[in-house]
C-alpha cells in the first residue's frame, strides 16, 4: 500500500460529503481538526480530495458531525476504504493521466454502463487491431502506445468477470462505415460486435442515418450507474481531455440517451444491420 495517494475522483467525492456534513453541523475547519488532533489545513485537504482521509479519521469526524444513521455511516466508511484500496489500474498511474485511471475504476464499480458512440467503437468492445489503429490516429505516429494498449486491453477483462456490468451501447451508423485501420480491420471489428451482442449483459444498438437528427449532435458520452455511496456520474470526452459530470447534469444526459435509444434499432435489428455492413465489406 502506498503511503500517499494522489487526488482521485473518489477522494473528491468523499471530501465533498465530509465538507457538507461539517458545514451542516456548524463546525469550522479548525474545530474539526482539533477534534481529530490535526490542523484545519489538513481537514481542508481532506475535503478537497488532495489528501484523502483515512477510515479512522472519517469515523471520528462522523461522530463529531453527529452522523448516527447506520446506512449513511456504512456508505461513507465504504467510500473511505475504497479511496485507499489499490487496483490493477494503479500500476499505470505513472504512465497515464489520473482521469483515465479514474475511468477504469468507474468501470470496475459500475453495475450498468450506457454509452452513445459516434466517433469510435467503445474501448471495452474493441479488437486489438481496431484499438491500435484508433489509438495511433488519436495520439500520432510519434507517441508510444504500448502502455495505453495494455491498459485498454486490461480494462476489457471486466467483460469476463463472474458478475460483469450491464453494458448498453448505441453506435452511430457511421461507425459501421468508417474503415478505421482499413477494410479488414473494420470487418474483424464488426464480426466481434456481432459475437459480443450474443452475451446476456451486452446490448448493442445502431442509430441509423435514417433516424435523422438526434439529441447529441455534440458527440458521444457515457453514463455510469454506481451503487451507493457513489453519485450518478457521466463522462464526456473532448479533444483536450475528458469531463466528469454529476448531479442534475447527469439526468440531462440520461434524457438525451433515452431519446437516442428510442430512435435506434432494437438489438436484433441492430445485429442484422451490422451483419449487412459486414457483407458489404466482403
């Protein structure tokens, strides 16, 4: 176990809840610090997620703040323990941005993952050849890809665990036509999607061109359904880095997703649609 952890999404979640509880109880940073024999600056770092609180400190602060509800206490203590728990993704923390590490952690905790994809097949469903081609184009010829490839392939092990999450993917029809990596690579990728669509936890739908305009012309996004004590969270990729979205903004994306889903083909129709795209590539 490392002695110190960097700022992570879960550390920020824990800190925000501790701050809200402290403010609701009417304590200052200094008063909270004195109670657990630390200074106010340390409490501030806890609440900002810069340095996450350890479980004994969280338990003591919950006592101070008068949190007696056993469910609330248990949820926050689980979150506090999770902040310090290491996973396979931490092995990549020196090579990849923290936001990407958080992404793998979110996938590992999610019970359902929904995505609308209009630019590239989602990473969890990519073949190695498609993955390499899409990453090569994204990072440029001069950038090393080995660790990024390894990371994305290790993420895919999520699909084979005993209790995998429910995965719902809506693919824009353009992805069935764009020859990422060339014609053979695209064909292999589409065949892989057909195979994956047979799994009970994977729902693949196609949004055809014939559906016309849709509610996300700005591009793709993902929604993670997480168990308590985690908030609802969504992820939007941008050319300069990803953005995590919470609270009411997640609900807006869910409404967008549902409207796109209504315009999409159902799973059996989508499988037939993908098979027709494969036939055109033969």
